[in-house]
C-alpha cells in the first residue's frame, strides 16, 4: 500500500516512451495565440497584466544589465506555475515532483549566472569566497565553506521544489484515502476529514504558486550577485 502512494510520481509511459516532455509542453497550450483580438480579449489582458506584475517583481532587485534576463526568468516562472497548478488536478502527472527535471532547470541557470559574474567581474565574483577582514588562519576554511555553499545552490533549488511538492501530493493522497475509507464506517469523521482535505488543497495551491516564485526569485538573486 505504501508503494502505491508513490505511483503518482512515476512518469507515465506510452509504448515504453516517457511522456514527461509532453507533460511539460502542455501548459503552453493555455497561452493564447496572436490574433486581431489579442489585446482586447479579457483573458489575454488578464494574462498580460499578470506577466507584467511578475516581471516587475523579479526585475526590481536587478540593475539594467540584469533586465536582459527578464524574458527567461518570466518564462520560467510561468512554466513552473502552470505545471505546479495543473499537477493538482485529479489524474494528472506533475513533472516538478521529479528531482531530475528540477535539477535540469536549476543547474544550467545557476551555472549561467556564475559564468556571467566570472566573465564580467571576475575579481568581485571570486571575492564572494572570502569575506573582507577574515583572520589569516581562517582563510582556507572559509574559502572551502563558501565554495561548498556556492556549489550546493543548484541542489538546494531542485530539492526544495521537489520536496515541497512531493510532500503536498502525498498528504493530499493520504487524507483522501482516509476520507474514502472512513465514509462507510464513520461518516461524521469522514466529513471532517474531507473538510481538512479541502483546506489542504487550498494550501497546496498557495504552495505551488509560492514555490514557483521562490525558485525564480532565488535565481534572480544569484544573478544580482554576479552583475
């Protein structure tokens, strides 16, 4: 029974071919295609306002050089947000519960921010490894600690997103299973459990949105250190 709880995190396959790529591309179908009513359409206007709000919040801590990353960061935010929210629907698969996918997103983007800093301002980028005024005996240890902290950033990004979404999906499945099992035995307790499930679902919607925002926000902060 415990094994079945984790079946929802297994990538669906068709004829032995994983469909995770199709799951990632599906949210793009929700975006409107350009036409004569692209701006006047209410849904498109709401989406454009939402994208403008996201871009504004992400670009506030960055200087003008960092604004070149606006399209990439905003697109990543919309992709993660769409995947996380669509994964809460019944009988769906959430690709962001896979550590491999989250690491595939986190590592190249983190490496790009690091290489940007090493190319544009190598002295300042390397200076982050050694705080100013460090006593001489502590210099080797601090360099090692700061280097480890720097290299662990993409792992922290991927694990944070994976762990939060996985824990939420497991809680929802556990409580929904308990609700179904208690319905013929103790209907009153089952109703109480169902209300807890409803509140948990609302919480998971908030978590899905917050985790997508935190993922992109941390990337923008890493970028800020290197530009």
